[in-house]
C-alpha cells in the first residue's frame, strides 16, 4: 500500500459517506420514512452506525484498489466515469433489483435508488481517476 492509495482510500471513503447521506438521507429520506415496516427507526439505526462505517471503509478500499490495478494512460475523466458505471452495474443495479424481489419495495423507489446511486458511483469513479491521473510528461529534445 503506497501513499497515493491510502490518500485515495480516505478521500473516496469521505466522499462516499457524504454522497450516500445526500442520496439516502436527503433525496430518499422521505421515501424511506413512508416505509416504516421495512426500515429501522432513526434512533435504532444509530446503534448500527459503526457497521455502516465499516461497510464504507471496505467499499472505498476495494473501489480504489480495483481502479489502481487497471488505470491506463488515457484521459482520466472518461476512464473514471466508465469505471464508476461498471462498478454501478456490478454493485448498485443487481443489489437493488434483488432487494426489490425479496422486499416489498415500491418500484419507483427502487428506480430512484438505482439512478441516484449510479450517479454517485460515476462521480466517485471520476474522483478516483482524478486522484490516480497519470501526469503526462513533456519530452523536450535538446538541439
């Protein structure tokens, strides 16, 4: 583990926590509040918050690790967006579709979860690509 990896892991962890707060707390909070039979009450869920932190530490570490192994000498914004989309297709879309099958979730809520979380992962992909961008070297010839 090098310094760049550790910094990227920490930055992505913080960004993912903030992003999930925006998605699940702000954008979807009212939707979740309307389904008290599916979700823990706020006071009860706070007892489990350390598990949420651990999950995000693992997610961020794996996300950065996988990206760091495949980074190419190509334009970083598009590379990051592709990576984030691929991660969303691997993580977000299947998980929320599976939850939809096994929990009585409204279809509109599942669609919002998938859309918002996919946007978040694309943005996180761009962030990790920025943190891992390869500096182009200018080669000058001496005359």
